[in-house]
């Protein structure tokens, strides 16, 4: 697990140092729907969770994108590393984020933003009653939307995320490769700094 994290951090640093070379259409300001399948390695559980994220990016004007999204995450772990207790948890997050473009250049866009919503979770632990929780979801983020070539984009981003009483800062990169006129292949990796969790995902986006 430590080796995977080390390789991911090195890959992230390398990606951030790659210069933009040629003009390509980035994801900012585009109207597209997307679906992303992700896996998250928890530091305190023996098994990872699996999630699917569905959303649509909607340009409001030249300076603002709004992205409503839904995340379904399922964690079924044989045991918690510290206590040895198994857990079965399902979480559905309904939220939206906004991206405000501070500066747009030929090869990159600088943006900041935030998001809010609700996280609904159902947790089952053997020997205990099922627990249902509804928590507020909040995020604040900033990053770059960069052109890496005629058909490739790179989006490094750092995010402060708070769900209920739990918060963390994560940094990562979203890669997009344009295939044809309207389809983008997406690949994402993020590292949660405080909780030492690694998230990686793959998916696709369709312009409309």
C-alpha cells in the first residue's frame, strides 16, 4: 500500500511538471455528461470501497460552470485494521459544485470553486443495529485546466472536503483524452492527505 501511494505521488508531481505543448479544447466551459467508476483504498479498512459518480457539467456563462452530481459508494470490509470489526456501508451523495474561472489563457484555465449537498449513509456492523445518517457535504477547491496536446487535457486540483464532522484535504489529477468529436476518456487519481487514502477511477464524458 505504501509503495502504491509513493508511486502515485511521484506520478502526480511528474504530471504537474509536464509543460503544455499544443492547443486543445479543455473541459472548462464544455457541456457534457460523465460517468466515473472509482476505487478508494482506506487506510483503516482491509478492503477498498467501490463507487460510481454520475454528473453533468453545465456552463452558465463564460466565467462559471455548475456541475450537479450523484455518487454511490459501497464499502464491504472484512475487518477494520485496528478493531477487527467488519463493516458494510452504503453512501449516496447528492451535491453540486461550481467552478469560477479566474484567468483563461490559450493553454490553461485557472479556477476556484465550491460545492454543497447531502450525504446519506447506511452502516451495518455485526452485533449492532443498522445506523442511518444524513450529513452535510461541503467542498472548496482550486486548480488548473490544462491543454497537453490536440486531444489531451490535464486537470490538477486540490480540494478541502467536509462530510458531517469529518474533513480532509485531497490533491489529484484528472486526465482526459478526446476520442472523436464528442467523447472524452477520463482517468482520475487523488490522495487524501490526513486520512492517507488513495482514490483512483476511470470513466467517460459525452459532449452534448
